[in-house]
C-alpha cells in the first residue's frame, strides 16, 4: 500500500447553501379514512353560503402570500375527495374551494436537511459571457418524516469559478402529474418479464394493446380481462396488481414554463417512492446525433424497499420518470456516463452495498450485466466505496469522484481515473481523500459525512458542490491538472 501523500490543495468557497424551513408546498391532506372524510365534508356542507365565503376569505388571506394560485390548489385537492359527495347534490364554487382547503396542508420540504447536490450545464446558455457558464444545481431536500424530494437552483459560474446564484423564488410548486402517459408495449413487456410477471394474463392484456398505449387503454384492457374471467383466481389479480404497480411507477411531470427553476420541486408521486426520492445524480447526455438531454438516476424508497429510477428531461419543464430494470439495476447510487462508449450506455453502480461496479447496455432502461470495478483499498474506505456522480471526461481519462466510508462511519470524497476507451479499467487512483470533513463541517443531521452527487469541469478546474453532514452544502474547486498529477497508477 502506498505511503500517504500530502493532501491536494482544494479551495473551499465561503458560500454555503443551507436549509430554509420557510420553503413549503401545499399538498393533499387526508386526515383519516372514508368515514372521517365524509364527516368533514358534511360539516362544511352544513355552513351557510355567507359562512362559506367568510371562512374561505380568511384561509386565502392567510395563505395567498405563501403559495401562487392557492385557489387552484384547493380546487385540485377538492377533486381528490369529490367522490364522497352525492352526484345529485350541487354545491357552489366557493364551497368546493373551501372543502379543498380542509384537505390541504403545508409541508416544509427543507425542514430537516438540504444536501447532496449535483451540477450540470443549463440548457440555455444565451447571454452568458465568454468564459462563463450558466448552470443548474439539484439538491436533495428532506422534511418531516424524512421524506426527500428534488429541488433546483440556477446561476452562473464566472471565469474564476465563483458561483453567482439567480434570485431564489419565495414560492415552491409541485408539477402537474400527467394522468395519461403513454407506454411502449415492447418495453413494458420486457419489464414484466424482468419482474417474472409475463404470463398468460399479462400476455392477454398486452396483446389487446397497440405498440404505444395510454394508461386509459391499459385500464380498458384490464377490465376486459376481468370481464372474461368473472371467477376469482390468484394469478389474475396478482398479475393485474403488478401491471398497475409498474404503470404507476412510470409517469410524467410538467411544470409551468413561466416559473423560475427555484420554484420547482419534484415530490414523491408513486407508491414506490412514497417515503422519498433520494440522491438524484444529474448528467447532461449527448447522443450519437448530437442531441442533448438530461438524465438523473435516483433511488425511490417506500419505507421498506428501494428501487432504482431514471428521470429524463430536455428543458427542466417536462420530466419523464421510469423504472430502471434488469438484474444489474439494484442497490443505490448509479451514475450514468455522459455519452455512449463503443455504442453502449455505461453506468457506475454498486451491486452489493460495498464495492463499485461498471455496467453496459444497449437499452438505457435495462441493465443485465455488471463487472467489478473497484474494491475498498484504503482505511478511509474500508466499509464501502461508491461513486459521487457521473464520470467527467478529460484527455487523460474519465475522472470518477468516489465516496469512501471509514471508521466511525466518516464519509470522504476521493477520486480515480478510468481508461477513456475502456472505462472498466482503473488506470489511476488517489490513496488519500480529496475532501474530508473539517471541524466546522462534521456537525449536522448525519455527522461526519461529505458527499456529492455530481461535479463539473470549467475553465480547467474541477467544481464540486458537496454536502456537509446532510445539513448544508458548499462548493470546492481545484485545478484538474493538479488532480491528474496526483493519481497513482493502478
């Protein structure tokens, strides 16, 4: 084992990104079961129109300054409980809105923590001076109950890699969930096979559907299958449950185009991520034609199980959310390369919670093979190693930031160098961390942890946004040539 080297000189910037409990979303609130819901609605129905108007005005006065279009939020949440009102009963718009207000509550998305950032180029670089870059940072925000979501900030990296943030909006908004997304029949079938759910029932259901079908189409085909089998048998209902679970795990989100990116929050939508969207690793991906899009791998958590997911967007307005599939798509912390290599998508992963692996695939949604890339070697990473975001391309090779966990569960950020043409080969590594927690970085929600979900290279420097003890985030900068000169040949 190599003798310890003098740590690389990394400049930590003074600016810190800290949690702001005032950043709240208004989300649907169900205080109890069906009976309690009916009781609440009946109480509101008993009010006179004057009482309805007075109570509604009080609520709107109290919350309109905290949420844009608060009436629209209340109306949307009324739709969630409208089925509890008999169809023959007519109620006023104000009463509908008031009912919606009673089934709405505020959730502070950063109440517990604001951490694990990644950084990518902004899709719009117009008006940026030479030597500067407009960027987007993503963060993991955590609130009550340790439920995590994705937030964004934008700004400009200047020639000296000082980051000037755009004004952060006072408001926070969740997107519209597209109720009727489309699915590819072949991909859907492939995933069911991966789930060991491709059987006579699923074949019948998918066989009635075109190459591309909607959720409504799927429901209709399911109903046809149920109608043709009035008798109850386990395979039928187990298969339908899994088909619907898969369909609801793949969805689309759409924000309003006129909103600042700092207003946008991607909050858990599907059942498999009900307890959190964790550690999104964003990367700007360029395909063979030169087309650009953004992907982010993240971990969906439902309180019991984790599921690797893939997010796709071109403009940070519309997002497509899909499952990552295949026997190799498991565990946490996957990071996609920013382009194909020899015609294949490539990804860094951790199959066993301990070592780093590398995967390749012809289909970005399906991953079946994984090869061991690196094992814990140094004391600061004896417990586990993993990636810290997508690899960064240089002429010397792919710089891969890593994290290592050592004694007292201390997380440090390290780096290794992968061969440019065959990144399954580690050609260099650092025996010492790039970043380890300093005395003023070690206290927080989870002590002694430094972590990042993605860095970038700008003006010859490596720019690393990183979190401190799962509480706040900062920015570290170092020359790429200094880092390359310190790699030890593997």
